[in-house]
C-alpha cells in the first residue's frame, strides 16, 4: 500500500453492526450501528487508531444507513456536519457491511487526469487523450481490459503450449493482489470480533496469493497434461468474456452514450475531441460528471454536481437523472446540492443531523412543513399533559393529606396507585404514526417507564445574515451607468459584449442570466472596474462603495490559506481593516455571518470548510458598508439554511444588488422579491420600503435583453432546448 493510501484510510474510521445472514441484494444498503470518526492521525497502527479516535471528530454515532434500490436521495445537513465524509466512506466502502459486489460511482472533486499512485500503470498517454477517450476509459477501464486481451491473445497464439497457462496465471495473480489490497484495508479498519474475522479472511487469502505465486514460478516440466489442457481452456474462455466487454457494438453504445452526456453538459463537438489536459477547471468538473454518469453502477453519488454548470446544463442533468428511473436497472442516487429547484428531482431526503441519519419521503419544503407541524403538535400535547399532570398531582396531594389526617387507608392506597400510574404511564400516548399506543409494539426493549417522554425537538440555532446599512450618498444619482458599452480583447477579436446600456440606482435588484460563454464574466468585470470598455461610456457615483464577490473567491482564499497556514479569518480581517474597526466589531461581523468565537480566531483558513470560506469572504466585503453588492455565484458551497438567510437579507437590503447565479430559487427571491409560503414578511413596512427596480436580464451573444417574465421565461427557453437534447 502507498503512504498516501495509508494516510487516507487512517483519516476516516468506520465501524457498524454486521449481519451474519447472507446479503441477497447488493444494489441496496441496510446497515445498523454505523459510526464514523474523522481523525488527523497519519499512522494506521492499532495503537494510534484508538488514540486518534478519542481525539477525532465524530460524524455518525450508531446511525442507520438505509438506501433502497432505485430511490433518489437528497443528502442534506448544515456545513460542517460531515456530508462529504459520509459520501467518501460509502464510495470507498469503508463502512463494514457494504457488499463487495456493489458498484459505486462518485463525482470526484478533482481533475479527471488526477491519478492514484496505483493507477498510473493503467493509463496510456492520459494527458494526450481526448475528452471522449478519457471519459470512456475512466468509466469502463477499457484500456486495462484491452491490455488483458492482448496478453491472453499473445499467449494463446504462441507456438509454446505452456504460454497460455503462464498468461492466465499472471492475469489471475494480478486480480488476487488487487483483492488482497481490499482485504488488507478491511482488516486494518475493523476491530474486536469483526476485526478478528477480517484478519482471518486476510490470512486465508494470503495463502491463496502464495499459492498463486508458486504457480507463476512453476516450471513447464511440473505442469501435468491434464492441468495444461484445463488451464488452456480456461484462458480461452476468459479471453472470450473479455472480448465481449470490448465488443465493437458495446463500445459503440458506450461511446454514443458518452457523447450524448457530454453534449448535454455543454461540450461542443470540437471540445469533445480536445485533449483532456487542455481543459480549464470547470470543464474538468463537467468531464468528471460525465464519467460518473456513463458508468454502469448500483449507487451513484453526486456531490454538488451543479457547480460549474450553467442553467441549461443544470436542467438537462435534472431531467436526465429523473429519466433514469425508466431504465431497466436504475441506480440508487445520493445527491448533495444547494440548489433547491434542482434537488426537487429526489424522491427522499437523507438528513444528517446530530450524528444521526433520518429519512423522509418527500421534498424539502414538505419536510420543513411536516417538522414544523410535528413540533407544534408535540408542544400542544405536552402543554395539555402538563396541565393535566398538575391537576392530578394536586388531587394526589389532597388525598394523601386527607388520608393521613383521617387515617383513611383507602384514600392513601388510591393516592399511591394514582402516583404509580403517573410515574409509569405518563408520556407519549400515541404511536409514531399517530395511532393507538401498544406497549409490545411501540416500546420494544428495556425501559424505566411504560411510556416515552414527549420530547420536543430543540430549536436549531437560526442562521441569520445581517447586512450593514449603506452610508448616505449625500447627493442623488446613479451608482453605475453604462451607455452603449462594448468590449473586445484585441482589435482582431470579435466583440465579447456590445451595445450594453444599463443604469443601476440605490435599492435596485439586477439579475443577469445566460449560458457559459455569453459574456457574463466580462460584463461583471466592466461593472466593477476591472476592465475598461473598448467603446461607450461607463460612469460611477463619486461616493460609491462597491463590493464584488467573485466566483473564484473561495479558491483564492484557500490558496492564501495554504500560503499562510496560520492565518485565521479574524487575523485576515484585522490586517485588512487597518484599525478602522475594533476586534469586537470584527468578531461581531464574523459571528453574524456564521463564524463565531474560536472558529474565527483559532481555526486557520486552510482548515475551514467551503461554506465557512464563503462567510469569511462576505465579511471582507461587508465591513466596508458598500452601496452596491456584485455577487457572482455566491451560493456555491453554502448550505440550505445559509442560502435561505442570505436570500432574505439581500431581498430587503437598502443597497443595490447585481446578481449572477444559476440558482433559480435564489434568483427569484433576491431579484424578483419572491416569498415562499412559510416566510414572514413585514406588510406594515410597505410605505417605507425603498423604491426598487427589479429586472432580470439575459445575455446572449454579448447582447443584453430584458426578460419580461424573469427567471420563469429563461427556464422555459432552456426546457425547450433540453427536450430537444434528450430526444436526439
């Protein structure tokens, strides 16, 4: 095993209850008692493991992992709860109980040309391969199969009758070594009785590998005629099976599927044939997504697949995943995404909270409503029972007093009986489904009383984003105005944007939609002053304070964190404010954005999650109290609660907002002022509300047009194109 692999295995420690029965369906998971701990240890030794476990961060504690075949799960949880860790543990089969036969594909958050050390020998000029070739290779291991075919074919066609046997034994020995690697990993991960069983399996298979090594070294004279005939036939049969896997018809079907998926994700025919190494980071992520979709798999895991996709790609992916249920063996889908409209494709929710996994059949809004209703129901029930309990306790006390005063044994006996019933049978009087309570069904196991207490779920600490009020401009005027602006990179290149006329005033809400390559980034750079227009005029208010959140802000801050490993969010802001704000002011600002206390002052930037880095970047923008916020894909890396809080804060903020986002729900709320049914609004403040212009523009071919029906109109246009793409 490589050191890198050792380090990775030591980082995530998993155990679970394992059944002694044979698992008949490897396409779904049903595992009890799942525990996952993340440690910072590097060494996989048993002593270090137990020590690290005590110091590690617990992600799951006695949770139940249940994934039904063919269902689509949305994994939801706040930033920092361990969603990515859980997905990695499932994908790498670190959790004991995941069948070895289960095929799992995951969208990796790395470049497609990245290779594990043990895989380097399997690639052939990977950097020179086209996007299509690399996607097919990564999804099917086509090159490895073809190499096995070449080795077996050369052995079978050789004049020496012993060569086919040698080729077969060499190939089988390679497979044995791969299985030995997996068994060794399981043996090191498990402890106790399960660890002993895993080590026994490892020891037994080590004997198989040793026997395979002896067969490789066996001389021709020691091979009997019967063995020669049997293994030669086995080599011929194996060659036939491998050739079926790379049959031209099957390869053509896979290539056609890969092309269709790449086209749906935005690749042109020219880009599909380009070397994979020439792609930018965003296109690499799309190629990685295509690789996951091409694979034949039992469980498909997609972690933030909409990152780097435009709205056309998002809607195409949404429809493609929904259409998988019509296939013969649809995979089980686990999806993580901050885009509420996108995850509406899921049939179930998988909620990671308080180190437990809970399940809900339905979408996210329905889940939120049901949780609110259940909490209200439990609260009402508890209040009623508390009143009834107080009345009963009062009557018991009165009976006890009267019984003792009059030496009335009947009253004393009655009071004690009622007190016993109160202590033993007071609590939840209905089943989990709301029906009649039955003790032997609804309260299985050992309990101190015959009823469960009425536990009202505690309130989650609300995520609140407070935006500082912009300072007074002193005199009126447009914040930014563009008049017939055009831009090109050089005199020989075509115009990237042209004939742009736009005026942005205080309180305006401007949304910009468009496909990748439409000129959105160029327009944003013109608005924030990073680029000068080739023609036309651009004017800004002399007192304008503008804050710009770039779509590359997270990567830039993470890079800064790697360059300065000790730099914290508080230290960074202290350095940037240059004494204009006190440490208390900065802590207050960071706390309002979700970086409280020691997270702000003690945790380095390089250790923060993606969502926490976004909060840090927002703090860097907001301490200046800007008049105008320019936000380019600000919701990436944020969880639902933070996106919701930011949406509400931006919707009513007094400054101007220019938003570029492919998140339809976020765009509708911030720019169009849409309000969900469960959101509260201050109707009494309508008269004092800042007069706002709410406009959604579409950029296409460098030209900007107004979308009269906003996001819905753009979505309908994309739906038409997606329908055509799926039919082709």
